[in-house]
C-alpha cells in the first residue's frame, strides 16, 4: 500500500488524471470540483505541449524548454496558504 505522500508523487500517463487529494490526503469527492481540476489540467497540458513543439520547431533545445516549463510550475505561488 502506498503512503499518502507517495500517492501525490505518482506520475500520470498521458491521458490519465490523478485522484485529487485534500491536504489531509483524503480523496476530493465533489464531481464538479474534479471536473474543473481535470479541465484545468488538460488545458495546461495542451498549452505546454504547444509551447514545447513551437520551441523545438524553432530550433530550441528540448531539455532547456522542459526545464523552463518545470521552473514555471515550481515557481507557482499559493495565494491561499495559511
């Protein structure tokens, strides 16, 4: 059985969505919340894919583009943090 911290780190396959968890590790059960989260994730993935493809077609280094995209995600700020 996976620990809750391990569950959070699971890498998703290309068309799969994660099981969304609360900060306490419980599953988010509201269907509308899950729908919004999955739509946001799909939109983000599509935009990131487009950015990667554009950069590679323009001769940029793929690894650098991936690092920049990861840096953007890593630098996101939670404005609701208590």
